[in-house]
C-alpha cells in the first residue's frame, strides 16, 4: 500500500513540475532593422515591469509564458509586439518611426513635438515628484532640472519657496518665473495645488519657448500640467502615508551646558577687564582680572543655578566651575520650543477613466503637516474634477476643470526676524543658564494652572521672595518669553482656493480649429493674529491684542485660439493665432484692536480699544495678441516664429503696448544620411533661437509689494487732529514702460546606445530698459522714482544627463545629473554707483558683488578686531581698529559674489526585482553668503547671549586665534566685514525612496493591479555646508537670518491601484 502511495505521489510531483515548466519558458531571439542588429532594444512583457534588453549583437533572452505579449521598443523605431507561442525563438525586425522623435511636450498655448522645439525645455515627470512629502508641489523640484533653483526660504509647512530660472532677471522688478497651470497663467497659492494631481512640470527657459507669453515670461515659465483620465480604462488609485517631521539641519555649535557657559563667560569678563584696565592706563594682571570676573559674574548674568555662592561659582585660578557645585535646574529651551517627531499624514484617492469620447479624472486629497516648531502646522483638503468630451456633433470638444482647496496654517510668531518672539533666534541666543519655567527661592518649580504645562513661565524679571532673598533679572530680554507667546498666540491663516476652467474647441473647415478658454480663480485668505495678555509684557500692558484681516483675490483669464496644422508631403505647417485678456482684482480689509474683554476668543467685538484699520483694492489687467508659426521639412528641419503684442495697466495708456518676438530653428542630425545608420548615436538635434520677452512687475522701493500703477502719483490718506491728510507715497512716471529681455540660446540633444541621453546648452540674456527705482536727492522728499534705465546680462552653460547604466529583466539602474552655471553682469546704470546694502551696483560688476570693509584679522596683543582702510592723505592701505574709519574710507570690492558658480543635482533609481530605491541629491558650488546669525552671537554689548566656537576667539591664553576678543564693553569687535562671508557650497540629499511592488495574478482577480509599500524621506539631510548651522539653501543670496529652518519628513506609505 505504501509503495502504491509513493508511486502516485511521484507521478503527481512529476506532473506538477511538467505543468510548471510548460507554463514558463525561455524565449530568445535577435532584434534588427534593415541595416543589421540593434543593441539596447527594450524587451518587456506587456502589462508588467519584467523585461530585458538586447546585447551588442542584438540578441536577448527572457523568461515568459505562452500567451503573453513581448513588447520591443527602441528610440526612433516603431514599437513591435509579439505573442509568445510554442516556439522558443522570436526574431523581430523594427522599422523606423520618425514620430517617436515627436515626443509631445507641453508648451505655450498647446504642445509640440520635441523635434520641432527650438528652445530649451526640461520636463519633470510625475514619477519624479510623487514620493515627495512637501506640502508645496514646487519644493520637490530641487535639483531635478538644469537652470532651475528652488530656494527653501522657510521651513514653515505650506510656505512657498523662491523660484529662479537662469538667474536674476531684473534689479528692482520681480525675478520670479510665470506659473502656468493647465495652459492658463496662475497667480494663486502654490500650496493649494495637490502634488498628487500633477502629471508633469515643464520648465521653459529661453525666448523661443517663453516669448509667446510675452508680458509675463521674462524670467522663464514653469508649466504645471495636471492629470487627466484615459479612455476605455477605469482606474482607482489610493495613496496613504504617515510619518514624522523633524529639523533637517543642525544649528550652530553653541554652548549647550550651564557649566561651560559660566566658564566661557567668566573668561569673557576676565579678558574684557584685562583689556579695559590696560587701555585706561591702570593695567592689572590676568589673575586680578579673573578674580574681578569671579566676583562680578552673577551680577552680569543675573542667575546662579548652582548651590554655591556667586563669588565661588567659578574658580579664578583655573577659570573652571567649582568642583563642589551641584546643578539645581536644567531646563532646555529647545525641548519646549521644538518637536523631534511632529506628526505627518496624507491620504489621496483618484478615479479616472472614460469611454471613446468622454474621459474623466476625479481626486480627493488630505494632508496634515505639523511642523517641528511647537505651534506650527499646515492642513489642506483638496478636490479636483476634470471632464473631457469630444466628437460632439462630430466637430465640438468640451472640457471642464474644477478644483477646490481648503487650507489652514498656524505660523510661528516673527519667523525670519530678530524678534525675541522668534523661537529660532531665541534658542540660539539664550544662554543655557536661563530656565524656561519659574522657580522659587529654593529652586522648586512654581505652578500656574493657566499654562498648558501647569508651570509658570520665567519672564526673566527680578524676583523677591518672602524670606527676604531675591534673584536678579535675567540679562537677556527680561519680560520676554517665546513659549509664552506661542502658547498664548493664535496666528492662523485660512485659505479657500477655487479654480475653474472651461475649454471649448470647434473643428472648422480646412483643418482650422477654434478654441475658447475661460478660467476663473478666486482665493480668499482670512488671517487672525490674536495675542492673549499672558504672552508677555507688551501684551499684558495692552490686555491682549487682536488683528483680523481678510484678503480677496480674483483672476479671470479669457483666451481665444485659432490653430491650423497640415502636412503636404515633405512639408508640415503648424500655425496659431490668439488673443488673451487677463484681469485680477484684490481687496483687503484689516482691523487692529486691543484690550480684550469676555472669554478671550479672537473676535473683534471682544476688544474695546480701536488701534488702526486698513482697506484698499487694486486692479491689474493685461491684454495680448499673439501668433506662432512652425514649419517643418522632412520632419528634419524646423523653423519656429512667434510674436506677441501686449498691453499692461501698470503703464500709462500711451506707453503700455509692447512687441515681443522670437525666431528659432532646429535640425535633427540623426535623420541625415551621415548619421542615420549609426549604431552609437540614436538621436541628435541642434537648436538655436533668439527672441524677446517683457516684464511689468516693478516693486515699490524697499518693498516686495508690486506697484500696479507706476505711471501715477500715489498718496496715503491719514488724519491729524481729526482732519484728513494726504501724503505723497510714490512718485509716478508717465513714460515708464516695459522692461525688455533679449535672449540667445543654443541647445544640443543626443541619445547614445539607446541608454545615454545628453542635453547641452548655452544661453545669453540681455535685459534692457530695466524697471528701476532710481534714487533721488533727499530734498525731493521721495526715496526714488520709477524709470526705465540700465541693462544687465545673464549668461551660462547647462547640461543634463540620463543614463540607463543597467537594463536587465529584474535589475535596472538609471543615473541622472544636471548642472548650470550663471554669470551676471551690469552693463548700464543711471549713475556711476548705487549702494545696495553689502553690495554696490556698478557697470562691469554683478548685481551681488560684495562691497564691504575688509577684515585685517586680530591684534594678537589685545584681541581687538582690525580692519583695512585707506590713508586719507596718501591713499595707501593701512590697518585700523576704528570701524567708523574703515566704513568711511576702507570699503572695497572683494572680488566675491553672492551668486553660486555652479548649481545642479544628481540621483539614481535602482530596481531589483520588485524592490526599488531612489536617491536624489542637490548641490551648489561657489559663491559667498553673509552669516549674520553666527557673528551676531558674538555681539555681547546689549544682552548676554549664547555663542559658538569660543575656542576660536582671542583670549589671553589663545592670542593666535582667528576671531577677535568677545567683549561686552567694546563696540567694534564684531562689526560686519568680509569676516562674515561664508562659502555657499552645499550638498544635500533631497529625497530617499525605498519601495516594494506587489503585483501578481492572485490579486488581479480582485481588480487590484498593484500594491506598493514604500518609505520616503524628504529633505533627508544637509550632507555638507561650510559651517554647521549655516544653511545656504534658505536664501537666494545666502544671507542668514532666524528663519524657520528646513524640515525633514520621514514617512511610510501604501499605494493601491485598482481597475
């Protein structure tokens, strides 16, 4: 019986093995064209990610099953598909397909084939962005395209970054690019766009690509295209992720322990005493100076948090903390002001599909991002619906797009300022000897039921106890407390963003199409800044403060487009005629009151004293007529001509119209006989263009606010003793008109071995008739007048590379890299020299050439800061310790700029089986920034501050130090000079993504296409910067401030695709 059982079992096993091998077979073959074998052809099992590629002889081998379809694809050739049958050999001959070269790229007012493009365009796909966790869709573009800089001006969740394309387009006008959303200029908040809805982002850089937008495209164009449905296929995608947010870069190397700070400040006082007495002619020994420091240490600082007497806290002989001292309290400000694991969560669902003539896309999204600073957060809920219908009455196509975003953000007070309310400024400057909470005479915590922690805040005021003892005031910002401000302040902004577009296209005779586009954008912001009396001395003296503002923004775009496309044998034509009107209105109302009554809720009626109010509205209108003509010969040579005639309400009616144009040509070299049969070069294109664009976005002097009626005198209305007053606010100029930029661009693209894609480019952009706030004499009563004057040149090189280093069935590696250079030069100004802070604008220099006092190092005898200046009589360079003298006669050009030499990024995507790993880096080389924050810590004149790197400053025991003596009594020790400059170079790991794709027949019967588990880290780490605590990514010209630092988000997600 057992023998029979074994026999049956053996037969069953053999049958199973036979069936398994019958299901899966190894197929091989050769892929070739009419001239021979083709290496690098992609061979993929259709509907899966399993695939391989042909070797140098055009041969391939792949494991597959009977009935599956093999797809053979190669750049420049038509894709071939073969059904796997019983044969193990499948040879394929591919045929040339020039249409493959015609990859469709979204451009101004439509799309073009890549072959017909005559300008510089970078396309960033959804796959490159979908794993980023930023609440702003632009933040994730850092390092992904040449010529594009994304500056993280604030880590506040939901904050918009600074965007620059190919440098700085103007001096006093806006340098930001035009944002185009689904073909329509977009002026709303970028954080209202759900990144999960984006299909691609296109960067238009040169005049041939941008001039069709004329009046808005002087600084380049960023085109965002959202997803649409696909016909005959219904898909549901669900993506959810949870994680944490934390600080992404370390702060300065400041002192973190109380004992070290007491010792360091004792040294500061001893050195100061030693120098002061010597300078007064009553010299003392360093031992005597140290004894004086021990005696006065707590008088200077105010707080002694150890259990020994004030005079014996630091030993004057050693300068070290008393070995018998025990610490009584050790509050850490960073622990109460920052969160190391703030929560993050995001959920998105979209449904798309359609029939032959109707497609749809619908999405819902929700994101909650709690910033790592206590009290900061961003919450957004979005919805989008897109419906497209064609062949209505056989000639009409209609499409509609409606989106709504509701967001609420809670900001930290005084972000980016030096205010005592700023958590970043405070934690850097407050010495670790000063506690967060209040303590009695025995250093027991004092309770307060009105605070979230149940503990009383220590505002640093002098304390007097019942036993007759007292504690001095804190010698840093007494009466201030940022935690008290955060916990007693509501600083919110609620935003409702509604965007709706309607497109109607009609097919007319002779292949002419007419399209009408109407787009309405409305955005309402409701802001509340509510400060309760418990926030601090100022709030208490006013019994609370309340500011309420309401901003209403509306933009309406109206487009009419006529297009004609026709091929006549070897000749192809593509023509566009268009008209566009853009109109935006803005209304704001704000009221400030104080003296709260009632239940302390943020309602104006709960306050009794009116402080101020403001209400105004603005209107801005542009109108343009434009055309484009593209001619192609043999799908090999292309000519692209554009023209636009524009008007802007910023200028006087007699000066508001301007003409902008471009001309470009491209040549597909790979279609020529001398390159057609190359086994190395699969695709090559040379393009050249020249054209002009305009800019009307001038700012008010010293402000980031646009001047929308620059040709008119503008007045402010006030009151004096109940009478209305009128004060001239801004001079107008009826002759002011368009700032113009003329650009020349050369680009070369090629693909090698069907693996390596390379794009090289050179550009030169000459901006003329700059919108310039020309400084006026003080006697005029106005700081400046808006004028067209001056010119400037930006030029540089760009390169992008994408390399499929490995292409196997279950193993793929792709490497990408890009770099950009920028040279900026002023070529004309209204006067010889114009001061601009640490810079000076002169012809022949850049916008951001440093003009500063030059440090001469440290006087090793006494630790005084020294500066270079010029002898007033001889003009020779001399050294002085008088900073006023150096400012007067010593400032020079340093041959250093705040413009990086090279910017770019690189990354890799690795796929092994069903596992995938993506890494993306961003970098910057060269240039110098001003580290105000770091050197501001050394200025001890008005407040006792914490500081960094004390071992690098001059002391009696360290006379060869590179930094001057820290001295609370001397003014000129740490005044701004080239000592403040720090290298702008950095390397950051922008994104890490690790995932596993689960995709097999077992789940497909449940209508599940795929399940992907993944982990992602956005803004992973700053791998290199010149100084710990200095983050060059946070400012476009590298000037440090107490801004909300970059945040890192670590998230784990699940993506499910259903059909």
